[in-house]
C-alpha cells in the first residue's frame, strides 16, 4: 500500500510502499480515502512525542481517517466489511496512521459510521479537530449571552469551536488578523475579531470587565487568562495551566482552569457528524492535497491556515 512515513528521528517524510496491516482482535481494517493535517502530526514527525509514545518505524503520520471497512478482526461486532466510517487513529504506539491506503483501528473507540449526507472529504477532517473543539466548549460550558474569547480561532479546532459556542448562544470574540482571517471567523459566527498582535487592548475595548470564558487553542495562555472576568473559566488544548503568579489576581478572582485532550468517543463523533448533516456545523476545508503532496500540506500548515487542510488518498 502507499503511505506517507518517516523511517527515523530527523528523517524526511516520504511516500513509500508498505505491507497492508492485519486487523488484530477488536480492530477493523479501513481502506482510507481521506485524512487531514493536525498539530499532532508535526509533533510526531519532530520527535517531540518521545517518552509519550513508542515509535515503531516506519511511522505513518495522520490522526484522522475516513473510508470503508475492508476487513474485521476477531470479536468485532457492530461494524462489517463495506461500512463507511470515520474517526481518529487511536493506537498505543506510533506506527500506523491515516496518511495511508489502509489503517487498522479499534472498532470500539475513535470510530463512527459516516451518515448519509456527509462525504468522505469532510469526514476525513472532522474527527480530531471537531472532538477537541467540542470537548473544549463543553468544558467551559458557555451560557447564552456570555462572551467567550477563542485564541487560535482560525485553525481547524478554532473554526469548529466558534460555531459550537455560537450555537449555545454565546458572543464570540475570535483572534484573527485583519482581512482574510477576520472575514473567515466572522463568517463562522464570531461577533468580533481581534488581532492577536493587540490582544489585550482589543478584548478590553469589547469586554472592559473581562470575558466569561476563554478557549486557549494557540498563543500566550497567560495573556488569555488575564482577560477573564472574576469567576471566569479557562480551558486549554495545549495543556497549559495559567501561571497565577504571572497573572495578578487570577486566583483571587476565582478563575477556574482546565486542560482537555480530545476524546473521540463514538457518541461524540456521531454527534459531530449529525450536526454537519443537519447544517448546524460547517466543515471549513481550506485546501485538498493528494497523498504524494503531504509534505507540502504540512509545510503550509506550519505557515498558518484558515480551516482544515485535507489529504485525499
């Protein structure tokens, strides 16, 4: 099978031929048609996950997948050959990934059926970013009328988070540079866009008393936390806990902070897919790359994008 992989730490990412994996007990083999670029892929490629995961070289990158079940392992129920599925590659080691023609994944977690009305291209970018956004918004639980700041709003997670927060009735302030980025976030429902270069002044002009909740998806987490109102809620997908010593009055103001790691349960994936089909959630695909141009996709991702970069396999 064709796959995009690297063979050692510091090695180049290459399009290679690898054996088709065999699904173990409790797994399904998916014939992959679509995937997408996520920050996790850069972390894996850069060797930053040493000590967190065992690297089984050659390592195929790609956390997202959409495709068709090609085979089932022993004991699998509820999924069968020919089923259209999508989700997130959840394996205890780094080895198999979504940037390949086939991947073996758990049949119980990180996978869900693709409903009628959701194409593979959009399903292939929905899993990880959509789950992270939903988990983050659920964590701060914005109420109707509350103001929510989303830092890192132009990426895939941010694009979904804007829509999910607005759906709860929140007023969203999104970080975005003037021009294309501002048009992007306001088009998704953000009430206001603030240039990250002038974050504090921009947010204070809109919410002098501070915001009720903040999602830290990128940028300086302490700077974001400093803009919370008393009793505000802070959540980070970057595993950042605000430095209360560096943000005067944070503890005294009753700020609650948490970090989230995306948990792509079948229920979460099913909900996201249903929202897309119903028109409640847009999937902003900025560009689609063929598998052989995955390296360029990662390079473009590091330069900053509006929305998701998809991989067609």
